[in-house]
C-alpha cells in the first residue's frame, strides 16, 4: 500500500475507485465500503484509493477538544487499511482553512482533477465539504456533471444495531468492550510503553506492567478489570488489565496496568499491546490489601475462563 502525505505526490492511476472519510476504527461498516471498492477495482481493472484526513477534523474544529478520544491511532488505521488490501491512501492535512472548502470545490479539485476518479463509493450517511453540507444527492449530481460513477453502501448492522464509530466509542466509554469488538470486527487494542510503577502488585503476588500511551487522543476504556490478550515481542500471553485509579492503595492517578499469567520477566521500556476481550468487573475500593488479593485471584480465574473460550 502506498501512502501520500501530500495529494500532489499522487500520480493518477487508471480506473481509480475512491472513498473519502476519517475511518476512525476501520469498523465493519467501513469494511463494507472498502470491500465494495475492491470488488469494483477488480471488475474494471482499477486500483483502490482511500482519501482521509489528519489530524482528525474534530480535533481541529472543536474549540474544547481536550476530552476528544478516538478508537484508532493514525498508525493503526493505516495498518488496518493495508491488511484489508487498499492500494493507495492519500492523507490530506486538515486545517481550519481547508475546512472552508465547499463540497463541490472539494470534489472538483481533489476527486476529479487530482485523483481522476472513475468510481466513488461512500457510506449511507456520508457528508462532506464545508460544514458537512455535501450529501449523496449532491454527489449524484456532481457525478453526472463530472462523469464518474457514485455508489452508496447501505447501513451495516449487527443484532439490529447500526454500526458507527460514535456507537463504538460510547460502548468503550461504558466499558462494554465485548459490544465494541462485535461492531469493530476485531478486538479493541491499546499499545504503549512499560514504565516503572510502585511495585505494589508484585508484593501481592500479581506483578503488573504499567502502560503509558503517548497518544493524547487515544480512547481508553471505562475503569474496571478486563480479560485481555497481551502481545509482547511477537508472543501472545493471557492476562488481566486494570484501568482506573487504584482506590484501595490510595492512588488518584488514572493508570492502565496488566498482569500477564505464567510470565516473569522485566519489561521496562518495552512496547506491549493489550487486546481487550471482556470486562470482568468495575473498579472497587477494598477494605485492605488482603481483601484485594483475594479478589485478584477471583479475577484471574474469571479472566482465564473468558480467554479459554
């Protein structure tokens, strides 16, 4: 897959099949669009092109954006697009100035003149251009004017839930990673660097790796204890993660930490990825360390049961 950080680097290809969007999560709804693009490209002997934006438009346009959180990092999004089989990704730098581009000007300048699209595939609720005023009717009219085909993919749903990035974010914010995973089509993942903690877990017989993510907009799931798989140095381990403030030990700082089962190595400074499977319980303040140790053993048993399915 070829990646372009400047659309002027892109050299038009024959029979370009294009889609446009932020694709936060690259979830099952997005994948329906991407699969249709690939089918179109095979049918007409063309190549697939995803046009996306960075930074995320909301992080630029919303004045109070300190609480914004997204499902995937830019790196993870590109990885997922490559795994699906997309040929080209054009990343348009999103600025306030760019946001003032009208819907028709965007299609004319980028999709028609620079990419020379043969076909455009979009989702059922696709909006684009200044203030997101462009809709499918406008796209259809422009496709006739500029002589390209446009196709709209219907809403995708699972268990009568229409899939959207917003619904996935809400599920994660509520701690419902099982639901989020269903809508994503893969397991929600957090990666980060192992840093030094207070070693309290080790004293209780449950040593934990404290994870620091250096990505300010990465969504961290709701506080609680989770069953997860841990990817470390190309190997996969079973484990349980805690996201929260650790009230029993008197901490007031949000932390993400994970205990790996059947593992006893130093990991400081290394990168690990947590793939969340299900939530075991909420974060609780216990009446002392012994009560916490007892609960951790129960959590381990619950996690192993979940991860063995």
